[in-house]
C-alpha cells in the first residue's frame, strides 16, 4: 500500500536464510497480481522482480505460491529451508529499503483472545 503522496516503483526478491540450500534451489515460486503471472520459476532464481509502479494512495495485492516439485526424490525427505521475501521501493534510482509499517508496527490484530481466555477460565473454575 502506498499511503504517501508520491508514486513509486517497488521491487521484490528472495533470499536464502538457512536450512537446506539443496531444497531451496529446487522449490518453485509463482507470483501473481490480479490475473497476471509476474514470475514463474525456481525460488532460487527469483533475484529481483521487474519494477512494479504503485501510484499514491493505491495498493496492489500480490499472491506468492511456493511449490515442492512432485518429481523430487526421497533424498529431499525431512529437509527444510528458510527464505525471506524482501520488498524495496525507489523512484527510478537505486532500490532502497521499504519504510516500516504505520500504526501498530505491523503487529497482527488481537482477535479471539477474549473468548479463549473465558474458555480457559471456565475450565479452571469447573
């Protein structure tokens, strides 16, 4: 979401963090916006998605899908990997880091907690 007053371009890439680089190099990634496929290929090859323009006071919903290729053999059983999707913004120059979320710092809303607390309290009292 671009809450600012200026239009900008944004970029996305993937970075291996930990675990099995063998698995990371085989995972498949599909990125879609609306009905358009923006990227389809290996997760490890997702170095930088082509710049996407985002006008002031607008947003764009991206869908990321990571798949485990069905043809991979038993040597991949039990392997895990961790990766990071990074988003950058820029105005035609070099990409810079994206600004932090506004408001609650990106924290998820506190939903369902009160009913859970009441349920636990009722069980303890009973």
